[in-house]
C-alpha cells in the first residue's frame, strides 16, 4: 500500500465532512453513461476492468439529479449536494425581470463550495479535467491554480496557460493530438491526461468529466459504442493500477427518441403553446441547449415554461398535460419538491417527456441537420436519471449501512469514494 | 457447508429461471419496513445481526411496486414480476360493468404463477407464513399443501387444518400464545414459526410476511418501534444461524402524515370531486382498505378515481391537480407506464399524495377513532416506495453486474436470493 501519510484532517464542504483521502481518489463522470451500455458490455465480457471493480468493490444504480442534464449533475457531484442546494438546474433559466435567458454554466451562479476547491484550500493537490470547456470553468469555482492545481478541458487543450489552467503545452506533454469536438477522443484525452498527471504528480483528488457524443450517436448494440467502452475500460484499468480509489458514475442516461421510421419523436412545445395561448404569452426554455448541439439539436427530455403573466401555470399544465409524449407537467412547487430543484430558478411549469419522446421549443429554432440520418438519442427526463455508481474498492461497514438504508444518489459520489471505502 | 445436494434443476416462473436453491432460502417481507427505521437502528447499533448481513452480504435500497401497498408488493415478490404482469394493484378495483368495487386480495385475480408453487411442483418443500390471512390465500395460489408444504397466517394460527394449511395445532406446536391483530407479536409469531419449521423440516423456500402495525403506530425514534426491531433482529440472527440464505425486504415504507398539532393531513377526495362535479359522477376507491384499518383509518397515499361517464379524466386531473397535498394526478396510461401497473385494473385517474399528506374518499366513510391520539402514519405513494433489500450472503459476480447496471426492484428478491448469492 502506498497511502499518503498525513495528519488526520477533516474537510467540511457544504455540511458534509470528508476525511483526508487514504490514497488518490479519482472520480470519473461518464457523460451519458446509461446503465444499458454497461449491462450489455458486462454480459459480453467487453469491459473486464469495470467487471473487476464491480466484483471486488462496490456497485449499484444511483439516482441522478433532475433534470438529467450534464451541468446540473456535474455540479451535484462536485459540490456533493442536490440541485436545490447548488442552484444549477440546467444550462439556462429565464430572468423574469428582463425576460431574457440567463446562462447558468459559469461559476457565478453556483452556490456553495466545490469539494476540490475546499480540499485544495486545505492543502490537497487537486485536478479537474473536462471534455468541454463550459463545464471546466464551473467545476473550477474557487480553485486557485497557481498553487499547483490543474484545471483544463480537452476542448482547449492547445490553449492552456499556467495562469488559467495550472498547466501548459498539454498537447506536447501528453503526446496525443487535439481531439475534435465530435469524437470519442475528446473523452479519452481527459482520461489519458488524468492518468499522466496521476503518475507524475500523484494528486489527492481528480475529477475527470467526459462527453456524451458517443452515447448520443450510438446505441449500446452499435460497434462504435462498444469500441468506446473498451477504450474507457482499458483506461480505467490503467488508472486503477496506480493504487487509487476509482469511482465511476454518469451525469445522466440516454434514450432512443425516434420512431420506427427513424424520425425523432418531437413535441414542439412553444408551437403548441402559441397555438393555444397566442404568441409571446409563454416562453419555453430548453435547458439542454449549449454551443454544441449537432448530435441532439438541443432536444431533450425536460423543458421549462414561463408565463408572461396572462396565462396561469394551471392553464399551461391543463393544456400540455394531455399532449401525447408528455410524461409530466408540474407546477413549480411540485417539480422542485419531487426533483429536489431550486425554486428561484424554476419555471412556472416543468415539463418531462416520455422515454421515447423529446421536447423542443419551436420547430424553426432547432437544427436537426446534424443528426445526419442517425436516430435521435437524448436525455433530460426521469427515464434518463438512473446512473451507474461503481467504486473500485469495497465499502467500509459504515457506508454499507448507509447504502442499505438511504437511496443512492450520484451527488454522493465523492462522499462514498472518499469516506466510504476501506 | 450443509448445502442440499440434488441434481441441477432449473425452475422457470413467469419467464424468470431460478436454479435449485443451494441451501434454504428465507425471504422476509418486513411490512412497512421503511429504510428510516434501519437507518436509525443501524446507527445506534441496535440491530447487530442485520448489520452483519449488510457487512458480509449484500444490501441496497430497492424500488418497491406502486402503489406502495401490502398486497401489490407481496404479489410482486412471490411472482417475481411487476404489478403490470401479476395484476394485483391494490386491495380493490372498480368493475365498470357493475360499478362495484372488486376485491383483489384473493388468488383468483392473480396472474401468473408464484415462485413457491412452481418450486413445490418441481419437488421442493415450501413454506409461506403471513401475519394476516387475507395475504395467505393469495400467496398460496396453486400450492397443494397436501404434499407437505405449509401455508398459514398467525391471524388464524388457532384454526389451521392439514387440508387447508398443511399444519395443525400451531399454537401448541409453537408454544406461543395467539397474538392479537394489533400487536407486534403477530409478526414475531410468523418468524418464530418459520424458524421452527426450518429446524424441524428444513424446507427449500420460505416466504415470511409480517404486518405493519408497529410502523403505522410508531416512528423510528419511538421506543416501541426500536423494541420491535430488536426482536426482529434477534429472530433474523437465529434464522441465519441455520445455514440459509436470508433475504430481507419490505412491501413499502411509512411516512408521517400529520401536522404540527398532530392532526392528520387528509384530502377527502370524494368530497372534493362531488363539490365540483356533483354527486355520483366520480367514484374514489381507496385501495389500502381492508378489514383491519384501525391504525390508519383506510387513509393512504394513493387512490383511484373513476368517472361515471360525464366527467373526463382530464377534467378530474385539472380539478384535483391543483389541490394542496396532491403530488401527482395521472391519467390511466401515464400512471400505468410510470409505475408499471396493469391497465385493465387502473382507474381513469390515479392520484398520489405528497409525503406529508394522505387521501381518503368522504370524511363520513373513514373512522379515525382507532388512531387514539397517535399521529397518522401511512403509505401508498411514491414517497413510501423505497425499501431495504438485504441478503445475508454476498452476491455472485453475475448478480453484482446485474445490480451495477439494472435498477434494483423489490420484486427481484427471490431472483437475487436464489440465483444471485454465492
């Protein structure tokens, strides 16, 4: 054993106490890592290292945060809290003072501290690497990289500076070409860089967050998805060989939302509402939207509807509750209670799609040309809120008792990985 | 090891294959065994045998069947299927041909076979003991007790006959007085009898189903509830000492549904609907109702509403969706899809209460005098559909992979206990 020997220290982050890591803790968020991929590849024997963690460590299926999008779930993991606490419940919310959408993907609107920033402040060495840069900034909230910490994205791997990222010349250092935004290498780059940092600097905490390009594009039975998981598995094996605690989870799952003809099942909700209530009476926000939407056309399983004042939430719910493909249309208070979301960033009505359906705003505002004949696979609803929760090491008895008597949430991944393993 | 040596046999029940049990498999359904009881008593060290199973075996929190009532969940366990398959989605449904409620607690309406009946037919010795007799009849569907099997309830322990129960003179044989219907002994009797049968006859499969009198009456912090769990734990320890696989789960949880003054938070839904739509236009069925309701007054977290024809489901949903304390009001198709329930026994509208609220029909039809000053604690909703899932022995690798990639359901308890352990 090569555990780091330090005086016993407890670091408290957002009211959860974390012990000093016994060995490096590496948390990987497999973006879009629906349990169905694992189910298939475990049965096929295609992911032997993951199978080994499941056999020798701890594994279950956890509840992710709602909506089942990337930002809310990454923030839940990095803060160890539900969205009701950290406040990031999507990529956008609507400011009803200005009626403008407000981007929530920066660090400014994130409430509370991150686990890595608090550990860094306590003297730990930390690393955060993401596929997309949008996530990188938010994950690095409160982190001063001048103290030897590292925070960068594979998206901007060629633009890293010591001042901003705590590392530079990443492409040359890693010896791996800069990956394209729509490639599986964008994720593999994150893991290769994490592994090299682990070997060279042996940091205490690493958060490695991938991207879901592969899962949006390919179903579990498709060869490209299997090849991606085989490469992930190889990297997980090499990471685990470094005497660490490796934790694997996902931000959300992924569902096929096309019909038998391969056409997406879409509800254009703004059009539906405009037809009923008139133009500019309601505003539909698709909180999955970001700058890289070619693989899903900004269509997801969860949208928000604000009223401009004349239409009541109840009228909106009544009208869309009966639309085929809608799973739930909930008023603000019910949605926030059911899904543990922040009230002040919630719409008048939160809308969840059925597993086989996705929701957009107006047909004219969504560009589906990027699908290029692929079936639409996306996420955001309850049907994509179950995620794997795997630790390479067994739980200690206290956390076995916790897992036996408290529903497992993916926002507990740092808690379990740091405090819960033997 | 004292495993039973037999030729390898596979028994298929409702499309799930079960291997021949390596040793006796004892499944205990802790009626109303909300995870909060375990959480508290594990932390207090009050249940050392359960803690040992959790440490050495397998434990998680599973999803129970909806509605979170006793009959649906016991039938899910004994058939290894969700309610959509076995058809028992409550104690009652409404026959719209006659507009009369139909009791669903007999074996006639149960679809598919039970695990114990199929194993019995294949030559195994099986035992089913319940607290209440209503459940006993349904659990014994297809079981011919003349072949040495046992099926009885502690409620009718003094009335057992060889022809009906496969055992007689139970009170004398067990040496334990006949327990009252509202006593913790009613459950302990089930376990003591199961233990004695295990020692004397070593059957292959035992299903022991308790009653939730204690959990309806006392919260986890109350001494009587702790005493009950201590006595359960002692019995679980004695059972596990017999070289068995012991599986512990619950049919549903239990939530406090009273206000600060100790008065129940009740929505009288039939009264609400009659006031809006007129008398006899809708029919509210409380599927928790049975003959023994003193401890909850037939108030639960889930009710069904049928329309007599003039009022649409959408109108009903619109009217009650806005009532404070209602969590969800869902049309038949949505409810059945979300909760995996049978369409042909579902109402036009399924109504789920908020965690702190329960729903009744008309105030005049519910007798709350049985509460005798106790806070109302009951179940039926989503908030009571999480249950412990504990095995005294570790999972084999195949079932570790299953648990890592498939959400855990309490209806899988026989599958995990028989097929999943080392």
